[in-house]
């Protein structure tokens, strides 16, 4: 990732698919290097290993990304328009 790029992170698969972001990249990084660092750390609390949320927290805490304020507007589902989240 390059400084200034926008980023959305996703995890899981349907029906548990979720995303976080958008984020703005504040300094260059590769996911390979970040994941290696996060996976090298022991789990904490109930976790016996690193989980995807740990990657997001690491990126935020170490100054790699910042949250970009935005509004989500849901346009509908199953072929029907049903706008939610907008004025």
C-alpha cells in the first residue's frame, strides 16, 4: 500500500462477510510484512492466536492508517431498491 491510497479491509465469507474502513494509508507498507509482525505476537485474553482484527488494530496503533469519515447508503437487496442510511 502506498501513502495516500484509500483502503477497505474485509473478512469472512457469506453470510458473515464484513468490512471495515475506509482508511487512508499514512505510510507505505505491505500486508506481508504487517501480517508477519502480527502473527509473531502471542494471542491475548481469550485468543490463542492473532485474528484479523489484530491486523487492523496494529495498522491504526502504529500509524499506518487513519479512519476516513464516510456515510454508508444501502441501496437495497434481492433486486429491490430500498434506500437506507441517506437523508
